[in-house]
C-alpha cells in the first residue's frame, strides 16, 4: 500500500471521529502537509552531547531557572509513573526527570534529552502538537499518528519566555497503560500551573533590576506581567500582558510602552500599580468595566484598588465612569 493510501486510510478510520479537534487537525497536517506514513519507525537520531549542549545554551535564562520547577513537577507526577520532559521551541528535549526503573523504557521510546519531537518529524505527539497549536494538548495511545507510538500517553503545554515568545514545552509522558486516559487529562492542569510558574521565574530573572507588576491573574498558560523602569516605562511584558496592551506583533522582542512618567527613582509596588491602573483607565476612556477587563480583574476589585490608591493619585478616582 502506498504512503498516500495509508494516510487516507488513517484519516477515514473509525478513530478519526473520536479525536479531539486539536488532534484531528494534527492528523490532517501529518497526512497532507508532512506526508508522514502511519507506519513510520521512530527516528533513531538523538543529538550528540555537543549538539545537546548547544540546544540548552540556546534556551538562555530558561535553563538557568528550570531545575527547581522540573523537580517540583516530577514530584507531583512521579507517583503516577509519569516522566517529565522540557523541550525547546523546535521540539528537542533538553532536560528530563524520571524514576531510574523507567530509564531503559524511556530511552527506547525517546523520552530522553536529545530526542526531537517536532510534529513534522514524529507525527502527532504532545510536545510537537502543543507547539504548533499553542495550547495544552493530550495525545493518548492510538491518538498518535504513527502506530509505533500508540503505547504512549503524553500531555504537554507550551510555555512563554520573558520576551513574550514561546520558549518551549513542558511534557508529562508515560509508557504505562492508562486505558481511560483520565490521568493524562488531569496532567494538563498540573502542566499549565508549571508553565505559568516557569514563565514567572524567567520573567523575574530577566527583569530582576526592574519593578515587576502582575496585571491580575489572567487566564491560560501565560501570566500578565510587566516590568517598569524608574520613569514608568514598560520595558518588558509577558505574552498575556502584550495581549492586554495591544502589542500584537510577536517579532517585537523588546518593549517600550510609556504608561506615563511620574517621579524619578525606583517605584514601589503601589506606585507601579497606580500607573498601570491609570493607563488602563486612559485606554478605556475612563470607563471602569472595560478597564477592569483590560486588567483581568472584576469591576469591584478595580473600584477597591482605585479607592486604596486615591491618596497617591487623586485624579484617578475623579475621572472614571461606570
């Protein structure tokens, strides 16, 4: 049977109708864009030590602060016989946490540093597919495009770096059977929390000499955080914060967004928070509801913050509408 015929058969199989939308899109890419045969063997290519070292160096600040988060994440998932992988934006595994008894199996299945899980090479899988889709992804057993991977269960989420770009992916994979897939779905919530923690650590490290403000809790895998210099200029913003501030171009690595200078010197948290609130009110033309949405908080919370900061910024409470 030809490769195209095999791919067509896979798309028309009974499994197709049961696939989650993200996995279904991935299967189409595997068949129509990558031309991957469903019986393709797992590639034997693993980066050598020098190449792996270079890949880790390209991760920059992430590798510097990742160890505590990987240890913490493995401590949570290890009781369920899951391994933890950290991959770069290209899908190359740069770090692993796992129990010694599973090392032989993990090496066999390439759940190992130096393995490349890019979707275009390995087909539908947690790491590669989440990097393409930009959201948490769980691929359970026969949801993998390549039949040789259909003993694996993996959940993965992309995470963002301090420049607002995708910095890599966190993955929890198991070579143990999980017939229902329920454990894997629970992994997504754990991984999202870890992705947010990793982004927070890397942002604080990158802007350790600046004042950092959290613009509400936000939603999804990115925290809305900004870094301010001593003139109240935004010099750094996470992916979520860029979305709030309307900085839509992902190619803009650095940020220079004037929220309004006040005084010289390093601002304390209240002054920085006041500046951000005033900017949100200005962008929302003084209206509370849209300003609250911009900040990712409720209207009542914004009213409370305005009242608390009134003694620092008298004008902010006198120029707002409901």
